[in-house]
């Protein structure tokens, strides 16, 4: 079964992030229509190695954006973004600690965000994950999740609803 252009882009970003290793900052990408990029920005397309035959007609090209500002909360930062019309979608890769659903029942009540983060960091069942989430202007979504303990391209989970909160935040960057 052929993967959608959005799935291909998410997996391409996940593969790129994996080459950088773990313990990386969040990264933001614009997703642009490859054919449109070649037609409107041939110099940039050439710089990115996108000759006329290198990508399928219905493909998306991820373009990494500037580094996210240090010390600013992710949701705050995403609230400041507005994309030009040429951007078909966006994607972000972030690393987080996660607990399996079985551990969620043992979370103490009344913890602040900082206390909760510390509690999760000390939990014996915590897992480090890298999440790559992408959304398109038309509402399409895709995600890839890679566990640090299973750091292999064959172990990457994909699905549209794996990281709904981040997908919602990214989709909001297209609302005017």
C-alpha cells in the first residue's frame, strides 16, 4: 500500500531527527508542495536537491525553520506562528517522557506541572519518545512515534491520532 505524501514527509522528518541523536530541542518544519517549490523557487529547490525527477508529483518537502526560542513554552511559541499561503502544512518533532496507560492511575493528585514532570522523570516505567507530528491546511494529520529503547526505523509507530494535543496546536497555526 502506498503511503500518503503526509506520511512520507513525517517519516522523512523522523529519519532526519534520528540522525541528530537524542536529547535534541524541538524542531519546526514548513511543509511545501514539492512541484510548487520547484516552479516558484527553482534556486531553493536546487539547493535542496529537488531536481525534476527526484520526487513524486504529489509530494511534500519539509523545510526546517529557525531554532525555537529557548525558555518559551511550546504552546506559547506555536501561538505566535502564522504561515504564508505557500506553506501547505507544518510539522514538529519533540522529545518527551511518557508513561504507559497502566501507570497513569498512580499519578498523585494535585501536582503542579513542574512536580508532575519530576514525578514522571523518576517513574520506573517511563519511556523516552520522539514524536513527529504533521498537519496540513486541509485538516489531514499524521504522526510518528519512536521509542528511545527501540531506536530503529522499523519500530516507528505511525498514525493520525497518536499525538492529538500537538496536532491540534499545529493546526491552530493555520487559523486566521
